[in-house]
C-alpha cells in the first residue's frame, strides 16, 4: 500500500467529475480525479472523437486539459473507504493498493443501466442498450446485423441512431412507456426545451425507416444458441420480431455504492444532497447522475456547484443553483414520462434467472422475505458483480432496498491487499508516485 | 382474545436459537421463536462454518467432540443446501518445533478418542499441493466438517415449524418480565420459560454477564477450480486466539463447494464495530499469500466482519441466569457457535426437562460469574 494526499479527491471523470475538478483546480485547490476507465469523459464523452468532440464536450475537455493542479488517475478503481478521510484505490494493472487521503471528496460516480430479467435474457446476443453502444464505440462491428432496441427512456433512440449510423439494421425500437406519456413529454420538450426537442427529432430522423413502437415491452427472448427473436406485448396482443442482437435497457441506476460505504444517506435510489451538493457525511459532495438521473447538462452544473463550494467560492456556486433546480425539475418530467409500468414485474417467470453470477432464479428468490435472506439462503447477489445487476432489478420487482454493500467495490487480487505499505508519497508532486505517468498520458489524451 | 401461552420463548434465530427451538419443539414443548431480522442474519451469517474439535482446554475438548458427534449423526438428514462435507481439518506445522506440537496435539486428541493422523511433509504436499513447499507437515483430523451455517439455521427453523413451533419474526425481545417477554412492538409473549440465544444482544437483557465482543474479518475469493481440499489452519491458532492485546491474525482457509476460498481469520478483542479494518485485512492477506503463494492473483470479491461473543474463561455460557430458573441464556460460543449449536440445543433441552446435561452443567452455567451463594451451594460440592 502506498499513501498519497490531496485536498480534493473526485471519484469519476465523467462530465460531473470534470466540472468539479476544473472549477476547484481553477480556484487553486489541489485535485486528484480517479476513474476506473482508461479514458476520461465518463459514460458519454469517453468515446468522443479527440479531433471533433461535440460542442458541449469540447470546452470542458479543453478546460480539463489546461487546468493545472489536477491529477488524472485514469484506470484507477476506488475500492472502498478507509476511515472518514481516505479511500483505497487500485491502480491500473493491479499492483499495490494506494491509500488516497483527502480533505474533501466529490462523488461523481455516475449511473449504470437497469436490467430487468426477461425470460431468455441470458442468451448470447442480448446486451444492455448502453452496453452495446459502448462495445461498438470500442470497435466491435455490428454492420448489417438486425438489431432490436427495447426497454425505456431517451437512451433507446440515441442508441438506435448510433447503431444505425455504424451500419446496423435497426429493425425496431420498442419503448415500454405509453403513447400518452411519451407524447406529453415530447410536447413539453417542444415548449420548454426546444434544443432537446430538436435533438430528439434529429435522432428520430436518423432511424426514420425503423418503427418506434411505444407501449410495448419484451416478454420473452427466443433462440437456441443465441437470440433469434423477441416476443413483445402491448398488454393486449403479442407480436414477434426477429433479430440477431437485442439491445435492452430500462433506464439508469445511480452508482451509490461508494457513497453508501461512506455512510451517505440514500433517498429514492440516489445519494441525498443539499443545495450545495453536500451529502449527509461531512466533507463529502455528490454530483451528476449519482444523485439522480438528469442528463449531462445537469451533471455539469452540479459538478461546478460542488467544485466551487468545496473550494470556498460560495458566490459562484450560488449562481448556479437555479439552473440546477430547473434542470432537476425537467428531469422530473422525464422520470414521469418513462416511469416503468407494473406489467414489467410479471414478465419474468419462476425459472427466469435473476442473479446471473450465481444462477439464481426468480422462483428461488421469491421464497425469501428480504434481500438479506435471498442472499444468505440462495446466494443471490453473492457472485462476482456483488448484486450490481440483480440489486436494482430486485428493488424494482419486490421493493427490496437494503442490498448489503461491502468492500471491495471492485475485485482486488489477494496480493494487492497483502502488499506492505511503502513510505508516504504525495500524489501530485512525487516523481515516483504511481500516478505521474498516468497523469501525463491522460493529459495527453485530453488535448485535442 | 385468548392469550397464547408457550412453554418456551426463544429470542434469536441464529444457528443456536434455531437449533434450540427445533429440539425443544421436537421434545414436545410449545415453542415460539422471536427474531427481529432474518434467520441467521447475525454472527451466523458472518462465520465460517467449520465444525471442529478444539483442545484449548479439557472442557472444550470434551465439549466440541460431543458437539461434532451430533452433527455427524445428523448428516443424512441435512438438505444439500447445508453443504455439509467432511473435508477434515489439517493443522499446519509452520515453524520449527511445530512438529513437536503436532505430536502432542495428536496425543491429546487420541486420548479422547478423536481420530487423527500425523502427516509428514510428503503426505501434506500430496494432499494439498497448493501449500508452500517448506512446511514440515501437519495433523489431519478427518471427521471435522465444513458446512454453510445460514442454510443449517434455516433447516432448524423449518424443523421447529414442523414440530409446531410458532415464529414471531420482525420483533425483538426488549424486556424480561415475570413469565412474560415484552417485544419491540409493545406486545407481550407469555411463556413459562425463555431462552436468550440472541448472541451479542444478550448483554442488553442480562447486563451483568461478562461478555466480550471479538471482531473477526473474512475474505472470499471469486469462484475457481477447487485447489484446496481441507480446512487448513496454522498450528499456533490457539495462541492467536488467546493472544492478549488488540488483534491477532492466523492462517485459516476453507474450501467452499463453489470452488471459492473463504479466508480467515482475525480477532480483535473488545472491538464491537463492524467496519472493515484494512490493516487487519492486509495481515490476513499476507498470511494467506505466505501459505498459498500461487493465490496472489486470486480476486477477492467481498470482505466482511462479524462478532464472536466470548466469556472471560473461554467457555460458553449456557444455563439459567436467574435463581427462579425461568430465564436461560445460550451464548458466549466465541468462534465455535456453529460447532456447538446442536450440543447447546441438547444441553438446553435437558435442562428444561430436568434431565442430566451431557456435560457437567456448572461448567457453562451463567451463574458462575455471580459467585452467588445459592449457586455455589447448588453446583459445587
Ligand atoms: C450506459 C449509459 C449510456 C449512456 N448513453 C448516453 C447517450 O447516448 N446520450 C446521452 O445524452 N446520455 C447518455 N447517457 C447519460 C450520460 O452518460 C450522463 O448524463 C452523464 O454522463 C452523467 O455524467 P456523470 O459525470 O454524472 O457520470 P458518468 O459519465 O457516468 O461518469 C462516472 C464515472 O465514474 C466512474 N466510476 C464510478 N465508480 C467508480 C469507482 N468506484 N472508482 C473509480 N471510478 C468510478 C465511472 O466509470 C464513470 O467513468 C448514458 C448513460 C449510461 C449509464
Ligand atoms: C469471523 C467469524 C468466523 C467464525 N467461524 C466459525 C467457525 O468456523 N466455526 C464455528 O463453529 N463458529 C464460528 N464462528 C462463531 C459462530 O459464527 C457464532 O458462534 C455463532 O454464529 C453464534 O450463533 P448465535 O445463534 O449464538 O448468534 P447469532 O447468529 O448472532 O444470532 C443471534 C440472533 O439474535 C437476534 N437478536 C438480537 N437481539 C435480539 C433480541 N433482543 N430479541 C430477539 N432476537 C434478537 C439477532 O438478529 C440474530 O439473528 C465464527 C464467528 C466469526 C465472527
């Protein structure tokens, strides 16, 4: 174990983390940013073309590259807290754990996709919507493959458009929310957020030859060796759609695990924060999707509020609060529009696997009275992913909230836990610090 | 509404309370089992599930041997989910002179009729090739068992139900009254006798009992092809158990049916919080790597802690804790509560039925800590 110290530690290098780090660093605070991915940018900007980032991303990526006093620790995973003022982190490629002590902490850990169990969902060829997008961004070709995109939320259209542009044959986009809600939401966008409305229209136009069906959801995925077709229901009738791949996501779930290990309060599945993005634990802030799904712009604003407040610039932080509140209100509309329907709870049958790591079926889980009982008696959520996937699904299906979260947040090799503490080193200044090379290479990556 | 009256109210559905409820119900008593959380969600969920004979003291040796025997007799009745396996234990001679210790341990065990075999370096290597090469040998105890405690506790709860025991889940016992118990929802349960088998929670209801918490950490790996076949413990484990001071760590590894390895073990005397203490984890990981060098790359997926409950003399606390013989306790099993669950149940039921206990009742009697005159009179002739 090595020890390092920073004034402000940011976990997550997505839009929220970048914004927090930049604002704090520009105020003269010494900052380190940890992210388990090899690139900065988070879910949305990670794959941005270095040469031509989007208009929203470009200024921030540039700012991040310019800001001095930021250590970019990309490829580093925060595995758990060590007392109230330090995290243990696993550097890229294993090695020793590093104890990063901080005065203040910003949790910008983002969100992940919500998967709901559907009979047949463990067949090869079934992906998360964002997951498939990420694979394709990473170089996997889906050219000419017939793809069904299903689930819920605006992400579906974005994914469908992206896949279509890379040469896939998107045969259907199936949204579970009913037409009444989706159209009311579109109307709301048209009236209040014209840019967003236009973006939606643009996406729709990209996949204009593909039917966008609302009010229907997958009830069974068919295939022998791999997915061949999906059966949908609209509550009255069923229909079948053939495909080679299924991209299926039911929205996003905040990554609250690290906050929970720190003792931060959770409310409605997200970290609870005050006006200044402060969590219930002193010196800990949260910004972006980890405090509720509200999109990139909101993540950027919240990141700035946290960054300004953490560096003592209350005026600047205060100026952004109204904008944040507006964006959050807007997100509220989105949640209403794409709220998951009750029928989804009866999609899985008793034989449908819920916990994929340990092959636990819904029938087995249903015999239990609580999350803890399902874990103890059926091994549900005890596998490699530690319930990250089945946890949110069971929260939706049964209302079970108290998934027991324990460190490490990422699997850590026994040897990394065993390594002796080496002498104390300062992350940013020490040349020997394991971070120096990373900082360089990620800064290089950042510059356009 | 008629008030239901029970012969026995059991507080706590850990493995001890569950086993006691099952045996008492089977003996024909009207039993109610009270548990605020889930079955086996206390120490029973945190522990290792190694059923073994320990020879720390003559009493403990007789006790654990008796208790293990009850498990072995139950084997054929246990559902597969309990994962009952006679893996046996191998006590490892790690340091110079440890073979001497192996020999004297073997002698002690054999004198009590416990089957065991002394292994030299070659035999050890053959049985456990993953162990580091320079170990001198060890002591193999073939009839020690590994099982999965939460499933065993659930089995006992179901068995208690089968014999008409009632369940009051979601409630804890908050107060002991005459012939009654108060529950957290304000209701009362009328029972002739009550048994406090609520682990470390006993100290709230019987504050004068000198119970000490001992925090332990466990690490578990991801699934892999099974490479370790026995429960492996370094000899000197006893020393680590009794070592004074804040904490001690010993190599103690258990193969699970899933191919996972459960890695122990640590003891922090007097520590009752449940936080992961990374310096302790580090020492455990070092120890494990020392003994199993090829495991350095194995991913650890979860780390947790649990509380053992111990009395100052290292013996369990089982028996009546009041002079009217209404309230019993069953706790203080330290790191042996899984091993001792059935033995404890037998002990408790015999006390309830006024029959002789399998081992002298005064060994474990709670009243041994009061020095009360009537107790002396009763038990120490
Ligand atoms: C799968 C997916 C696909 C999406 N696709 C789109 C899209 O196409 N269009 C769109 O407009 N929006 C999309 N979004 C939403 C968009 O990503 C968010 O609005 C935005 O990224 C939120 O920013 P953030 O900074 O809060 O979180 P994120 O961008 O998610 O950043 C959080 C970062 O923290 C890291 N992290 C988390 N925990 C740890 C830890 N313990 N240690 C180290 N690092 C950690 C994560 O790896 C991640 O890089 C998508 C979101 C998801 C989850
Ligand atoms: C790290 C570790 C490793 C171990 N390894 C082993 C091993 O290998 N072999 C072995 O034999 N033993 C082992 N043990 C010890 C063993 O786990 C315990 O001795 C045993 O589980 C104790 O069981 P119990 O039923 O007495 O207590 P618990 O399992 O703690 O059960 C007590 C129950 O009482 C309930 N309760 C609490 N308060 C109240 C109340 N007021 N009213 C009603 N109910 C209440 C709790 O919710 C809980 O369910 C280990 C322990 C630890 C911590």
